[in-house]
């Protein structure tokens, strides 16, 4: 009976024959195929294959490394090394890229011939190839890839070899020079992801919110111009109670080029944050339904449903980016450029140490004065939102935003006290 390949790990394959698992590979010295049997224990066979792969990448075994590895072998190590620092979504993205594009075009290509192979793959993409076994049933997945997407895919293929050469995990091949894709556009030249909305439309959106978490999410976004998906991950630990602000960077997450700023809590955000924090579930997510946090896809669905109810046939191109662009343009002529850039997440107003101190301040008034001074760049934004933005929105919506209601301050104080009690219980439990 012929062996059936169950899984491939770089140059090693795990095969099955008569319920017996074997690890097979080709000896690069004599070109002959070799194997090792592990009975019916698949996991032991897989662990052995991984150990052999690790030996190929060990700094102590330079002599055992292949001088001209295939892209499949390079990808295994690149994926393994990168997984330590990548988010779950980005790691999943790498798996999708390999399945759709790299497996058929590059997997068997040796490193010495990788540059022309990558260029050939990019030419196929420019001619309309969208990958193998692609699910084209939803959205625009049947459309040709944009030059920007193609360049991103090509650069990941380049980085696979260049990264491993830099880390001295492989040796021998030459690094691949940058590959430029014609037709690539800069962000400023692209069509905006969402259109601007008027105050009348903003008021209609607020009135169309049928659930508390819809209203909370909309009010948060109207007050901070967050990027799409920036609010979904937020937890109660990101509320800076002593400074009337929100830290948009979740605890444990690293900053990226899309900087997550600290934003002021203004107008109806005050009671909305207090309500959301007081009703949060075990995961402590600010945006939640029935005490359970939502996902990014839920957030996209929420704005689409609100827009459809509020604007009907005029809901096209109304999304979270619509609110972001509208608020930023509103503030552009009213606040200093530095303050606006910090709110939009275009520059870093605070370093990591200062953000940590804001979250973990010692409670003394002297420390609070020092930290408030660090947030002075938010004061012009706070005044513009309180005095103009929210008041104009209230004129165009039926929902009471409670702008002059002292109950908002009481709700904020009660939620702050409740959060302090939760933190104390957490400390006592540990």
C-alpha cells in the first residue's frame, strides 16, 4: 500500500501506511529518501519532525542548514518566529496569504530563484489573478487585487527570506531587493472610506439607536473620532477616572503606526461611559450586549444598521469613518494642530511610561497635577466639544443628551467607586 501524506512541515512530511505513521525526508547529501517510524502515535511523529526542523534553524547547527532552502521551508521558520509578536488577526492573515498565493506560486521555489518567482507572481496578480481556491461568494472578493494589496503581499514574500537572513536562521542566499508595483496610491490620493455627515444626520443616527450598547458606541465615537474597530476592544481598565479621559490603547497591546491616543470624556460620553462601566460583564468590555463583549464585525454591523434605520436610501458610505472625518474637519479650524493630531492618532503625545503613570497613579494631588499638565493638549478639544459640538448635535436630535444634568457627574462618581471596589476585590483574590 502506498504511503499517504498527512502533513508537511518544511522538508519533512508525516505519512501513514497501514495505521503506522512515518516521518520522511530527503537526505540532501545523497539525494535519497529516508524515514523513521513511530507506530500509531501521530503526535510523537509530529514532534520528531518539528525537532528536526528546529535543529535546521539552531545557531549551533550551521553545517546542517540547507544552503538553498525552498520558500516552503523559509515560510515555516518565518511564521514560527513572527507568531511570537503578531496579533491573532495578523497571524491568521499570514496563513491566508500562504494558502491563497504562496503555496501554488512559491512553495517549491529555492531561495536563489525567489526574486524572479516573486516578480512573476506579482505580474499574475496585476493581470487579474486573485489566488487559488478563493471564496468569491461575499463582498468584493471576486474583484482584482489593488496595486497596494499586491505590493503588501509581495513585500511579505520578500520579508520571509530577508528576515531569516538578518536573524541568521538561514545562510547562503542573497537578500531580495525592494519590488515596486506600478499604480500604487498614497493614502491622501485614495477615495475616502466614508462620507461626511451633517448635524441633522448625526441627530437621526442617535435617535435610531435601539439598544443601549448601540447608543454608547455611537456617543463614544462622536466624542473621540476613533478609527474603525478602536472602541470594540476597550475595557473598563482604560478609563482614566481622575482625568476625565479614555486611553484608547488596551492594556498589553503594543502601539502600531495607527497610534491609539488618549481622548477626553465630554458631554454625553460622561454618563454613557458610567453606564457602560457599571453594567460590564466579566470580560470588563465597555461595549457589550447582555454583559458580553462584541467583536469588530459586530461593530461594523451596528453602524450599518443604525444608518439604514436613520437615513434609509441615503445610508450609502455612512460608517465609523464618516464620523471620524466629520469631527476632525469640525475641529480643524477650532483647535491647535498639535491637539488635533494627538486626538486623531497621527502623533504620539505621551510616551509609554507616562501612559502607565496615568493608569497607575498613586492618588496624591501632586501626582494628579503633574499628570493633568501632561494632558493639557486635550483642553482646547474639550472646550470645543463641550461648547459647540454637543450643543449643536442636541439641537438636531430628540434624544436627551443630558448636557446640563448633574446626574451625569453622580453617575461618573458612582461608576468610579464601583470600579475601585472591583479592583480591590481583584487584588484581594490574588
